[in-house]
């Protein structure tokens, strides 16, 4: 009786830890798209985009030579 209960508890513990540790962070591309969609003012230079919002927050997005998001910098 003790052995099956231990196995069930071990399986539950493993499944809970796997669910809790999964990566739900958005990618740099998704973050950049969300910032651009919600922006009040955008300024575009060669490979950089500067975003300003009503609340005074700013974000800068830098793209590499292939057009992929290289870096997203926010003042938060």
C-alpha cells in the first residue's frame, strides 16, 4: 500500500514541477510587435525604432542586418 502511494505522489510532484517551470516568456519579436502596436509615437531610423507612450515611457528596438529583432530596451 505504501509503495503505490509513493509512486503516485512522485508522479504528481514531477508533473507539477514541469508545469511550473515551463517557459512562458514572450520572444523579442513578440515583445517588439506588442510595443509597436500600443505606441503613441514611433520614430524610425536605419535599424532602430524609438517608441514613446502617453505615460512618458520609452522603448527602443534594434534590428540586425537581416531584419530580426536584436535587442529590446525599455525604461521600466
